[in-house]
C-alpha cells in the first residue's frame, strides 16, 4: 500500500511537564533527511586507502506551510525559535502512529508576506542527540 504525504503530520510539543503534541496548522509539506559525517580512516601503514567510517547521524526536518492563526503549534515553534537555546520537542505522526519523536533545534526560520496570496513559513529542525522514536516504517 502506498504512503501519502497528506497522511503524515508534524506535531509540536507544548513544553509542559505532561507534554501534549499538536499538529502544525497550515503545514503543506515537510522533508526528513538523515546524514552521517564521513570520516576517512585510511592510513599509509596498512596500505588501505579510501577506508571510511561514519560519525554521529544528523536528522534534519524541513517544514513549510501557509500561516493559519491562531495556531498553538506554530506559536510554540515560533517562540522556541527565539529561545536560547532554540529547542522544542517534535513528533512526526501518521494518524496515531508516532514515526519520529525527539528534541530538535530550530534554525533557518523564515516567513514570506507577499502583497497578494497567503503568508507562508518555513524552518529547519535538527535533532539534538538521539531521538526517542525513530522508525519511519512503524505501522502500529
């Protein structure tokens, strides 16, 4: 069965002790990227050149959408982007299935305000340490 992006949602935590997660209103799209720093481990003594190892993984979630107010999730994300450090908890869900859950840093926050058309926003979220849940293949 195919997966469709419209079924997946980015949800922002409210920062309270019993944290509640709310879907980000107006979200139109998000991307999920995982990368690992490549480390050259080749040396002259073993005759092995081009040996490679990989360092800590970085997860980046880029989200964009049309601004719809009031939106408590957007407010928490916007307020978090101005905090020091700029951190929030985020979940990616499909229905009630949590695919990703972790603390992220907020960077590259921007909005566009054209004379005509919708106000749009975008930002990049990057993991801070290991996520609590990291399983995009989860089905239940």
